[in-house]
C-alpha cells in the first residue's frame, strides 16, 4: 500500500511539474510573440514616419529624378477650351539643405520635355512658349514639419510661369500652376498667355524618361543631364526675345507711327490745297 501511495504521489508531482513547465513555456512564447508584435508595430510606425522622405532620399542617393506631369490647363481667352497636357521632367544638379537639425530641402535644375501635340494645342489657345521642345527650368523644395510633407516649386527661366507641388513621399506629387501677364512683353501672344493648371507629377524610371529625350536609358545620368541642360539653356536663351529684338520691334512701331502721322499731315495739306483752289476759282479773295 505504501509503495502504491508513493507511486501515485510521484506521478502527481511529475504531472504538476510538466504542467508548470508547459505553462512557463507558454508564457515565454506569448511574451516573445508580444515582443515581436511590438517590434512590427514600431517598424511600421518608423516606416510611416520615414515615408515622406522616400522621394527626398532617392533624389539625394541618385543625384537625379524623372517625373511624368499630367494636368488640365485653361487659358484666359473666353472661348478657349480646357485641355490635357503631358510633360516629362529630368531633375539634376541637386544641392541639399540637410544640417541634421531637422531642416531638409533642395535646389536644382530641371529639363522639361514637352509633348509636341500638347504644345500645338497650347499655342492654339494663346500660349507663349519658346520655339523648342526642351526647356531649361529650376526646381526647389522644403520640408514642412507641421504638415509632414515637402512643398516645392519649379518655374521657367524665360517667363513668369510657376508650378508648386506637394510631396508626401508617395510616387505621385500633387501640383498646381499658373502664369500671369508680362506687362510690356513683346511676344505676339503676350495678351492671351495667362493660364491656370492642376494635375499630378509622378515618378517614372530612367528608361521611361529616356524616350522623351531621344537618349538610351544607360545615358540617363546626372552628368548627362547637366550636359543636356547647358545645351537647352543656350538654345532657349537664343530663342527668347532679347534687348536687340525688343529695340527692333520698338523701332518698327515708331516708324509705323511716324508714317501714320505723316499720312495724316499730308491728308490735311491736300484738304487745304483743295479749299484754296476752290476759293480762287470762285473769285474770292483770301487774305
């Protein structure tokens, strides 16, 4: 009897020990799982916090960026119709504001490749554009901590058109743009070139962008971008109305006004001569 009782006690103790071991193992597994969950949550939170810097970091690492702009445009002329526009951007020569104190931003250069069909439609609506498909422009952006986004702009260097964008780190940036009148501008379309636009600027690959610049994808490098930019900037400057052209236009206008004044004077002289001839024929003395 004593042996049987001892055996029963021993078995019960073993079962309790096994149960305790299982319980401890289960608690350890649950603690490990909780730790993993917290780690996953922390990683997700970090990724969320870092997301607005995705495009910024990519530009900083690559030294360049490629974007497809799609938007709706409307010119000022009452009968002009709104239309869709498409352009491709190549950003390079980027310089970053990053002092480690929470201030982030950049300035850089940009080459814009216009879609030929878009350009034709815009000119028909009264646009004022350089006589080139590629244009040299400037770009910049700044980190806004309170909004957790980058706010940026790109603008032409030969006119007063400006576009601003909001970059939240996703592949698609939101954009609006406008152009007002240049008072005193001598361009033929200066009086019809005011417009507003809204659209998106979406990241694309070097391969996709290369088609618009007539280059191979392997040539789409920051160094090549600066080479193309210099050439485009020179051609744009050569095509825009300069001081010599402005002076020529003014001279033509002055000459046209002088001719009109002379014509009016001659007309008055003819009238006077006719009156004098009529007076002599009627025998009236004119003193």
